[in-house]
C-alpha cells in the first residue's frame, strides 16, 4: 500500500506530533504539507494539527476577543491561527507607521491599547527581539544577521508593548479605589512590572515555573501536599514551602543590596540570580506558591516587616504569621497589647496582622520605591552596584500613577519619562484620568493635552544645517566632553542655547568662550543621562566597542534614533547612522556626517 492511501487520520496524527517552539516553529512544515497531495493537504488543514503551533506562538490574548474568536470559528485552531496572523500583520503595519511618521503617533497608540491590546503582544515581542548590528552587541560572538532598522524597530515594539500592559494594569488598579481587595496580592504587585514593559502574564509564567520546581522538590522530600492523604500536616507544609523557596535562593538581601530599587519589581526579583531581596518580595513568592498548593495565604502589612498571613483549613484554629526571613515556625498573631509595644502602630492594629488589601500593599511598595530611589541616589558612589537613571524614571512614574489615583491629589501629575513617548495619551489620559475626581482629572488631562500639542508641534520641526553655518557637528557624532571627559553621542541640536535663563545662570554658560550664542547639542552620555552640551565642549571621537554597546544599553531611547555604525578605517573616523525619524528631523545631517566620516569634507 502506498503512503498516500493511508487514512487521513493517520497523517493528522503524524502532523500533530511535529515538534514546535518559538525558536523552531512547525508552521513552515505545515504550510509545505498544504501544497502536497490532496490527502496530506486535508490532514494539514485539520484543526487539531494547528492547536500546538497556536498555543506555542500565542501566549497572550485579549480574553474577551479570544472567546469571540473561538465562537466565530467554531474552535478551529487553523482558522484562529490565520486570523491571529492577519492581526499580527495589521499591528506591524501600524507599528511601522508610528516609527516612520512623527505626526499622529498618539492616535495610532490608542489603536493598540483600545482595539488590538494583548492580541498582538506576541508579534510585538518577536519584533522587539530581532537581531541587531554587531556594533551594539555585548558578546564576543556575533548573533544572527541583523534585521533592517533593527534598533528603532525594537524600540518602538517595546514602547507599544509598554503602553498595552500599563493601560491594562492602571484600568485594573482603578478597581481598588472602590474595593481594596478587588485584586489579589499577586495581581496587584505584578502590575508594577508593567512600568518596565512586562505583562502580568509574563510575571505569572515566572511564578508558575517557581511553583513547579517547589512541587517537585516537596514531592522528592516526601512532603504530603493533599489534605485528604494520610500524614498531611498543614503547618509543617507551610514551613517546608518556605524552606524550599529559601533553597531556591530567595532570601533577605544584606547591606546596600537590600535597598536595590529593583527588589520591588516582580519581574526582576523572580529572575534567577536576583532572588536576594526584601521581605515583601519574599512573601510575594511564598503567597504565590502557597495559594497554588491550596493554602489560604496573604500578606500581612505588619510594622517594619511584611509577614505572610496563613489561615488554616480548620475554622476552629487561629491564623498565624510566617516570617520569610527566618526558619522560625509560624507564630500566633500578636494581641493588641503586644502590638502597642511596637513603634508606629496605628489604632487599627488588627489591620496590620490580618490579610492586607492589594491597595495597602501597592501603597507600601510605592513608599519603598521612593525610599530606595533616595538611597541609591544618595549612596550611589559608595555601594557596589550601579543604579540606573532610566529605572528610576520608570519607578517614579509607577508610583506617581498609583499615588495620584489613590490620593486623588491635584498637586501631582504622573509624567511619563522620555523612554515612554506614547504614554501621555494612551496611558495617562485614557487610563489614569478616568479614575480621578473632577479637579485632579482636569489638572492631569490639561497636562496631557498640552503635551500632545507639544509633540505634534515637534513633529513638524525640521532643522536644515545649511541655514546655520555655525553648527559644526551633526546627529550621530560621538564625542568626549572637553571639561568632564565623559563619552556621549549627539541626537539633536539647536543653533543657540534654548534653555531658560535660570538654567543658563546655574550652568554658568556665559563663562564659555562663545557663551549662550553658540550651537547646543542634545546628547546621550554613557551614564544614561541626556544632556545639553555647548559646541565649545565637544571634542569628536571615533566609535569604539567599549562605548557604543554601553550607550545602547544605558538609554533605551538610543535605539529610537540610531540604526548602525559607519566606520572608515582609512580616516579613523566614524559615526552613528541616524534612524528614519532623525533623518526627517535633520535631513542634511546624514550626508554631512557621511562626508565627514569618509574625508569628503574639507
């Protein structure tokens, strides 16, 4: 019997076992089968064959839209896959418009947050990880061949992912204003990672991996997990969970590492190698694992140190508190008399020992973030870790969003940092403002509309260097600061200083040889700080593997403005090649920079 005479069910069975992964998808094989003989073509069209590729490729979706898709296509995985691929292409086309057209970006951003949402997360994730030019890679061995315009494509994909997850998180956090227990501790705290462009689903996946490891270790240790089985000991199980979590490396950070800002963000402290953290984060891991094992565990907003509040299944037995810093057994909840001996205990002492609301824990996390930021900035030169300006900006943005919503303060405006250029409308105006009372809403929305106007005005700006012969340098030039000797790159310029009089006086600009009436340049420095530098202080420098990857790493907006390095071995000169956006803003700088690099300009 020839192979083609086998029943189609046999081919369906074979095709359903084709291995598939993000790195090596099975779709090309299935598409080839669709071009084969009629029997194999029918088999390759079967819904069952496409279920695994669909689940592997699409880890995210908008829940309501996914249910409607399932109903519309009768649960046919192939048709659902084709529909998602169509949506992917729509998203990438819209993303290309955002990247290439400076005007109208905020309206396009709203399409992502309000229409496409998490249905396009996986396509954006893939776009955000395309190979980049070797100049920007930190490893010795080059990765695969870089994609065209890879850096700007990655930047804008990550930017759009950020607005999608922050919009969703802030809409969800708004529920806590009416009901402080509307979300779980796990959901609420995971929302903080949205300000680092990480979805709650991605944090959940990290926790699932940790829980799977914990289950395996508990089983290997013969710990009984099922309450219906002989030998089940509830309190012993709670202690074993803590023990296994500690064995995985989750323990209290010591010394200055305790105050590391990223200890407060789940996506960061859940990564392997970063498990030494603060008590709240240790409790976060315990609660997540314990609840997956059927244990009623929540955080307790205890004075000084967050504890795990554990309620036993026997209603006649009292809850206890578990300290994740130690190996001590769970302790009985202190009575009110004992609590009064502790410092800074408010009259509502029971609120500190009972299950804490998600709202209370976000507020506590926000206070920690502000304190840790202050510590890192104050002690930056004396601690063995380098703090990141961009991380501080994102963290402060997160806390300001929560604080303005929770307090309804009209003196605080959550201002998105420069690394999040699409947030002001798609996130702040559309997600924060609806959660505010009239007065703070008017204050924040007025700011948002003004920033929208500013962005649209900037989108029309075009600077022709031929009109300003005094401008000696160009976007893409790397240089050393004449006075402070730091390395930086130029991503914009003004023919004269356009800062305020106060800034000019504070920076002592008039003491420069040419004072304020000389070109000033917008630059990224290797410490991640954007700066405004006078032409008098710029000393051109050649690109190097010691500087270029670091500029790319320390400031994400670097990828927005540059695509590659143009190096001339004969002249020893080089430059960063500007992106389409930067070429539109400074249309004559590209050719001028090329001429300078290759010695075509006197």
